[in-house]
C-alpha cells in the first residue's frame, strides 16, 4: 500500500539507518568461545556478533551445540575460554553481571518451565515483582497486556495444567516479555508441541520479530527461518559451519555438511 505522507518510507530509512549505526555496537559479542563438558569439547572457537533488532535462526543436527551455545549467552551454561559480552557487560563469574544480563535477556525453553501451582497471571508477575521491584498492580496490568499480545488473555486465572502445550508456550513467551528484555533466546520452542499447536507459537514469534525484537532462535522450523530470519546459522560438531541470508543459505549452501543437513530436513 503506498504511503502518501512518506512516514512509512521514512521509518524504513530510519530502521536501516539504525541497523547501520548499530553495526558498530553489537548487543551480543562472542569472541573465541570454547566450552567443555568434562573431556567433551562441546563448543569450539565460537565467534558471533548480533546487532540490535537482528533475527538469527540457528539450525543443525542434534548434539551440534546449538542449545548449549545460546544457554551460554545468559550463563545458564558456563564457558571455559573466550569472551561473551552482552549489552556491554562481560559474562564472568561475577554474580552481579550475570543477574544484569539475565534481566535483559529473555529465554524460552523447549519445555515451558511454568510454576504449576501458580495461576498464569502469577507466573507472569513473579519476575517483575521480585527482580525489577515492580508494584504488584503495575506488574499485573503489564502481564495482562502481554497475555493479550500472545492472544491468551482469557486464560489469566487458570493454572498451567489446564492449558494446551501451545497455550503454555505462549504464556512462557509472555512471561519473558514481562521483563522487557532487549534480547530473546528461543531454544527449540516448538519441538515439544503437537503439530497443530506449532503455528500458534510461531505466529506469536513472527509478531515479535516484526516489532523489532532481537532474537536468536534454535529451531528446525525452516519456514520460520525463511520468513523471519535476517541470518541463518548452521552448526555441526560444536562449530558454526556456515551462516548467510536465508535466501543464500537455502538456495546456495556452501558447505557439504550444510547441504547434507538441508537435504535431510527439507
């Protein structure tokens, strides 16, 4: 639809300018990062820069290190070598820094990790009240806004066990949003869901992407990668083997391992 007052065009230019400006200041930077589980070298020399508002989809075979890598970005897993800097804060053993980073980085897991004995609304207000010291009423109003955003406001007074898997995962996304994160990490958010529930979760993630949320998503949903990602990364054996724009990644994969993987899942 043509934009008669030029506002749309201007905002697009502004978005591009902002991305250009932000090229110099990544919100996440990983430099030469390694991780071991005992003798097993699970991540090998990971280097990554994520700029604000970028959407990255990470794919690869099972056991390739994808989930471990994103779990390192908010210190759910500890790296042993290299540096991880999130929003200007380096992740070390410093508990204060870890807490600061976790307050800015939302995480949505494969299993929903909701508290079964709390209502949906209580699940959402817990973090803001305890971590951000938000007054209870304000936290509840914000929680209702986010439940509306994920299209599930009518379930606020129910308990997680009364909801479908797709609904629970949307609650988990809303819970992360209640903390006003600067970055959202998704660790295979649809892999525990029945096929008919996957779309409702992906639709919510697409809305978030369109609003400019910085997102790193570990997933096998290649349709989502094609429609939403700025960049698709392929990991294998603990390394980033290849990364490119979705079109190039799917149409012209450069590496034999990437080609093999795509031939198996597409």
